[in-house]
């Protein structure tokens, strides 16, 4: 994975977390609280797991164990 792929994946992860809040809000208006929680949970979990992966990957890159490739100029 290069840096541009890393950034794209980070944007997708944050987008999933934000989308989960939007889905929960509209879900509460349309279906009720319990159903809204069920609708937003997969988005929140996938987004959170991606963010944890990216954090670990960035930490390992900083330490030098697993580098994130730099694009060719």
C-alpha cells in the first residue's frame, strides 16, 4: 500500500463512521431507536476496525517494521 492508498482508506473509514451517525439519526426518525441501532452498527464497526488497522499500520511504519510505500516523484 502506498501513501495515496493509505489516505483514501482513511477517508473511507471516517466516511463510514460519519455515515453510521447519519443512518442512526434518520433511522430513529423513521423506525425507532432499536432498529436504528441495528442499521448503524455494521457501518460503525467496519469504520472503527479500519481506523484501528490504519493506526496500527501507521505505528508500524513509524517504528520501521512495516513501511508504507512512498510514491515515485
